[in-house]
């Protein structure tokens, strides 16, 4: 394969120089985040997604008819649930993947490296993406998926739209003076929170808040109770799947006697964000950002309605 | 009489081996039948080649080799320590090897030559360190104390496991790695793993088969063995290296899989008696067949997701072990 590329590269180069049409095409290869070169040929027709956010991006790019397999966690948009299930993110069923004859598999950082390498060793066309840790990086993620699926134009329109929306909200926050202290709490795992290396942290920062766990250089970890009391957050942001789970967390915080001194508990400042919305780096993360901005600085959005 | 028993057991095991290979090949999440397999053998196509050869066959063979290695390692350790409770997990080799493998992984030592990686070297090194430590600590004035051996083994194993968990907790973002190293899995088995473990297994198997007679003498006590012409020190050293090599190479390809190395050699001894010339080979084959069937269950019992194999071996192995212990009393 490599030798073919070696010979093909100069040939392609000459084609570029002497053929004005292919100039517009730019290069014909793209590197994935493991550094593997992927040749861009005809648009892939049989795509398997190995992560929920990838599935959401593929749907947003209008590729619903080309997706042939998704994970059991891919629940959005609802039509995703009608696709073939190929297992989970860490335990996809390799037999099923082979039997579906995919011409493109898009893997994500949530998929273990060993697994991705195993898929590669079976000669399956897999494209691997790192997630990044900022909202901006989601835009380039969408563009790269657009590129590898040959939907460059749709991807450009989508990211332009998302970027405009993102900037509009940021403009509204320009005059904000106070930055409320926020404690992010993922439902169901004790004081599970997100630190510096996470989308949540960047989202809180962009929405003009301060993540009290923001100096810890980990993505997700369990927070210390004493530290929580000491940092004294103004708002507790609960990430949960349902309203019921949210209320459960809220009740827990309000009933723990030793957490009484926390501002957020005293003033009953709890907010609910959909866990799927904020933990999946896809188009909907900007929807989550809009919600968060409204929660942190409602006065900036008064004139909206 | 025992000769007859041994032959009967071996032929039964070979029968089960072929049955196991057959169902491992034919059954899976993608529906295939004997006809598909036959058609594939007559004129192969790429999809079926990948499913039958690269997924199912490689996996079944790897499970067999790991099972065989673990129970041979257990059979050697049980003879070596003259204790039916010994096994690669009990004396701490498995946990030690797992620590070494995880350490190499985290230090980013992915260098390998001829399919033999630095990870294997680390696994062997720390497995061997643990078993030597246990050996030295449980020896008092040249005499073995069996209680001390088991307790030291358990303590050293727990220490190694906690260090492994510590490394995984600090360095890995995903829970998946912890499950792999602490409960074992063949999900990502491929021919490269077989290339690593196959030569080691064959070498160790031939070595232990050659020294099986000496093991029979060792069981009678070191002094008697020495007086009967067995060079005790040399034999002991070789056996210790061989059993560690077997256990650590298994761990470095499939994580820790408990119980196989304990119950299989124990059961085989109950069936055909303590002669190591037959015990070694029968334990190897039985362990391999057992793990092949366990892995088959692990990947087919729930459709759509896979169980870590350690759950199956413990669920099948533990009750059976209790039954065996009760029988003997």
C-alpha cells in the first residue's frame, strides 16, 4: 500500500499542476488523529458509527441513508434507534461489523485504542477522531467528519450556522461582571464532576462562570466533600438523564446537614442540564451552551422573548 | 486400571476439544451454520474468512492456549509446593504479571521484536519477583510452612493487584482497561497473541514433560528425591521459571483469569492420580478445553454484549471446587 502511495504521490502532483479542475479538489487524502492516512475516494455509502456523538453529527450532515450501524447508546435522533446495533463503545461486535460490509467506520476517543487497532488489523476502513476539550474543537470535528464522508459543503454550512449562534450568545455575555462559581455534578455517581480537560469546563468558562473543579487536570473524577464546602459554589449544575434524576440529586444535597453552609444549597440554586446534550461533542452541544448561558446570566437574555 | 482411566480421560478430552472448536467456529453473533463453514472451506470468501479464521478460530485457539498454560502452571505449582491449593493466582504470579504488563503499558513501552514485546518481559519479571518473594518468605530454615505459603501468596497478590488498580486509576480514563486486566477477556484476540504464547507454551510443556519424573520424586520430599538421583535445586529452579513463564505469558495476552489454574489440575489429580507424567498433559488439555467453552459462553450468553471471562470461570469454577472439596471429606 505504502509503495503504491509513493508512486502515486508524484503522479497526483503533476495532475494537480496541469489539471485546473482538480485544483479545486485540494488534496485527496486526510489523516485521522492516529496519524493514519485515509484516501478520499467516492462518498462512502455504508458507514458505521462507533459513538453517539458521531451518529448525531452524521445525521446532522444528512447522511441518515448511508448509516448502516450504530452503538446501543446512539439514541438521538430517534431514527438512529432504527439502525443496526453493533454493540457498545468498548465492546462492539466485530463479527457484526464485518458482516455489514462497511466502507467507513468512524471511531472516537471513547473507543479503546486496542479495539481500534484490532478493527484496523481486520482490514476494515476505520477513521479515528480525538475529541479535543473545547467547544471550538467540536466545529473542526464536524468538518473532519464532513470531509471524510465527502459532505464538505453541508459541513461548512452547519459549522457556520453553529459558529454564528455560538458568537451571538458570547456577544450577549460581553458585559457580564460577575462570574458565578459552579459545581458540576453528574447524576448517579456521588460527587462525580468534571475538571480542566473536559467540554463541561470549557462550556462553563465560555458561559462566564467558574468551574470550582476547574484546576484539576482530569476529565471526570469524584470531588471531595470538604473541598466542595470550602469552595462554596453559587450554583449546582446537575447533569442528568431525566427530571426525576435531577430532583433526586437536588433532594440529596438539601437533606445533607453538612452541606447546609453552601450558598447554592441555601438559596436553592440548582439547575438541570440534559446529560446527553452536554457530554456528547456534537451539534447539540451548542444547544447545551445556550441553555447554560441562560442559566448563569438570565439578565442578558431578558429582551429575547 | 489407572492406565485405562488415563486413556479414557484423554480420549474424552480430545473429543471435547473438537466439539469445542466446532461450536466456537459455527456459533456467533452473526448467524452461520455448518453449511456456511463447509462452503467457506470449499471456496473461501473474504467475509467468511474474517469471521471464521480471524475472529472465531483465533479466539478459540488463544483461549485453549491460555487455559492450557494456566492449568499446566497450576499443576506444576501444586506439585512444587506439595499443596493442592496452590495455583498461579493463589501464589500471586498472575497478579504480579498483570502489574508488570500494566506498568509497561503505562510507561509506553510498546517495543516488540518477533512478536515478543517488552510488555511480556515486564509481566514475566514482576510475576517472577512475586513468586520468589513468596517462596523465600514461606521458607523457614529450609522447611516449607504451607499456611505461610498460602497467606504470603495471597498478601503479595493483593499488593500487586492494588498497585495495578492504582496505575489504572491514575493513568487511564476508561474503566474498560481495568476490567480487562483484572477480569480478563479474549474479545480482541488475534493471531499475534497466538504467535506470542504458542512457542512459550510448547517450550514449557516439553520441559515440564521431560522433568515430570523428577517432579514425582520431589513430591516425596527433597531429601528422598536427592538420594534417588534427582538434582533437587536445579529441578526446582527450572519448574519455578517454567510455571511463572506460563502464567505471565497468559496474563500478558488476556489479563487475569482466575480459577482455571486452581481447579483443573486439582480435578485431574482426583480423576487419574498424582503421576505427573500424565497429570501435566491431561491438565493442559483439560484447562484449554475448559477455557475454550467458558469463552464461548462469555461471547454468546448475552447477545449484543460480552461478559469478562473471569466472571464465567469463577461462576462455573467456584461452586464446582466447593463440590470437589466436599466430596473428598
